[in-house]
C-alpha cells in the first residue's frame, strides 16, 4: 500500500471530472483501511469507491482512500428452506455482483442490473430501480468507524432505510466506511418482479411469458441502455436528482393544471412524481451549456460532454432545480454527493 501525491481523480469518478487529490492510496483489505484511517498524518480522509454517486467541484486537499476490497463468499447456503446469505466485499462492482447472482441462480437483485457504483456504497442511499430496493435483500453490513477504526455490524433495522435514504446519510453521515454487505437471496422459487411497466413490455416484446432471473436482468439492462448513457462514453452519475415525493393534496392541485403528469402512489397520503418528467417539461432535456448539459434521452441525467468542470455541471443542476420549482412548485433534490 503506497500513498501517492497529487493524483488525478478523473479515472475514479464516473462524471470524468479532472480534479486532483493531494494524497491518494488504494486499499485492498480492512486492515489497510484501518491503518490509513488511524494515521494522524492524514486527518479526515476522503473515501471513494466506484465514484458513481458524486460530483467533484474542486481539488481534494487531503488523503483520498480508494476502497478496492474484493471478494464474494457464501455465508450460509441454508439460511432458510429457500434462502442463502451471500457476503460481498465493498469494493466489488455492483453490476458484476448482480451478474454473479444471476449466473448462480440467486434471486432478488436482478431488477437492479446495470446500476453504476460499488457494493459498499449501495446501502448509503438504498439504491433502487424497477420496483426493487436494496433493503429488500439486505441482511447486514460491516463498517469501519472512521475515528476509532472499530468494526461494527449493522442490521436491517439499524440502517433505517427509506426512499434513497439510510442512517448513513443522516445520523451517521461520514461516520463509517462500509466494507462488506451480506444479502439474503432466494435459491429457488424466485419472486420474479415484472410489475414495472417497462420490464413487462420488454418481456412481452420478446414473447417471454415465464421469465427467468436472466430474462429480467437482460430486460433491465436493455431498458437502461436505451435510456441512460454509458459513463465510459460520456461522463455522468446516472440519475442526478431524486424523484420527489409530495402530498396527495399538493398532487391534486398540480394535476388540475398538468393533467398528464405521471405519478406513483406511496401509501394513501403521498405521491411520487418522476423528476425526469418535470425536468423535461421545464424544457431542459438535451440542453447543453458548454460541455455540461442534460442527456437527450433521459432528462434526469446530467452529463459531461468532455471537459466540463464540476462547478459547471453544478451550475446546470441549479438552473434545472430553479426552473422546476418555478414551474411546478416542487423542489427536486440531488441524489449525488457534491464535493
């Protein structure tokens, strides 16, 4: 493990923003992570995993620790009659982990195919897509405290998961580094979730009536590839804004003016509205401001066309946020961490 100086982070963030780290080290074990976190020469180190959920707007004038801990292991192959526990290291790529599950006939995460980032950051915002959230298969996670370097195990209840939310974004924000996540997955009689319209339509077009885990995963991959840009080709962090959740009362008033507004009920009192639709209706889909802009196929995605700075991307985000609030009275909130 070597600590380097003045290292570009362009290859370590999916927006492709070219800023420098004053110091940089990549760790491949929990012990190495603990050593660096406890090194007094590097106060308040900055942790980076897959770099998919951040926008870097400035140089990082401290130690950047790249979490590169790898490994997938079966903890319990008979947790219940139809379930297994699979422990996945925090540095594993999320999509590759999903493909591993599909290949080994382990069900529960197939709807979360092609989500960018690493496993270690997945519990932080309770990642979700196409009717499934991380919490649906989460069993526990292990995390190292940044200050004490002690390892703690967090249960499902401890994590206080909500919509794109968890204890790691609130009370314990920046307190822990998640080094491994254990998932509870089905090994047979899978609960195939095809209720989401786009998945249903994709499977129907392929004339698949009894879908397998791979069928669902392939459908999700096809849908995401048709809508979302590949970070390797154009810098982005996937969905930049959360889908806002508003009250039934506010939605009723909004629908009087915007009768075509799409929506998803959450319980009896709240409504989720697609942020991408709001942004598109505000006139930003496909717009470009220099090298920063909004994707032409999915308005929820902000992009770096080549040489945009983090500040330029953030300025576009603020333009979008202000326009949506002015038009709809809804303030959309970024999903990404702005550094």
